[in-house]
C-alpha cells in the first residue's frame, strides 16, 4: 500500500530555535496534505491543509507565521515550527491524499515527536 | 460541519471477550467514516473505512464496524479481544476521502488477561 514518511521521527531542540519536519508520499503524488497536532493523551487536531503550489489553509487559532507550511512538490510538504517554545512540544502527524483513480484514500505518516527544552 | 463523539475514553475487556467501541458522528453531508488504531509512540494505522458502499465494513485484525444512518453511529466491534488489541482507537469523519479528517477524542482499550 501507499506509504507516507516523516522526518525526523523525533527531535529535541532548544527554545527559540526553528525545526523543520518533512512529510513525503513515497509512492504516490499528493496534491493535498494535512498537518495534525496531537497533545499527550488527546486526539488529533487539524492544523492546516497544504496544497501543492499554493498557500496553506490554516485552521482557526493556528498561527501561520509560527507554523510555516511549504508544499513545493507533489510528494513533499514541510512544516517549520519557528522560534519553538516548550508549549509547542507535541506529536505532529501529516497525512497525504492519494488521488489515484480507484484508490482515493488518505494515508497518515508515522508522526514526529517534538520536544522543546 | 462535521464532528465525531466517542463514548467512553477508557474501555476494559477481558481477553477473549467482545470489544465494542462507540462512535457517533454529525455531518451535514453524507459522511466517510474511519477507525484508526494508535499504539504508544506510533502513528495511526487504518483499521477500516466506510465510503458509502456496504454498511457493514470489515477491517484488519478481525475488527468490523457497521454504519447506521438512523442512529448516526459507526461502532467498532471485535468478537474476541486479544492482548495485542490494547491501544488507542480513534474514530474520524470526513466529507470525502480527500478532505480533512475530524477525529474523536479517542478510546483507550485495555485487555485484561
């Protein structure tokens, strides 16, 4: 089946630094990718919708200048957490929509655990 | 607008007993419904999905779910729990498979030996 990867799987950074998380669809093209955030023992909350070649659409309450999303190609979307703070520590999960005819479905990446010290 | 409610944040069953995890949805359009499982420190694994075909959906690991429009429910069941089923389970709804998902708050399943 289709695979979505995320890199890195875990990252620890100092407060004030920026962290880039990559989401790749390995064997299909994804015009749309989604970024979710999951706090410990909570559900996934949609942060933004990433569309290839256009600006991301952010959910209410998500700071677009803090969470920069770039969807430069049909297989790669990146989420950059700028000037990270401890409250940004979370599990970030992306998903990619496979639009191949007969297999329209969405695949989730394995997640990236971010810890900001 | 779409949303999902999972009743029971924690469910405990004995090994070999029936597993029933409840999910009710709200959707202004015909919904697509999903169940995902998440093991500790891992991503989401799709168990099964309903996309307007058969109302009884069979998934992996012996799980199945039935879409009941009259009850706006999509409960997940498994006839006999196994120790390896212990995990967090999420129900999700979307307008179609390419749209954003709205997740429930999750149900933590504990299997007692």
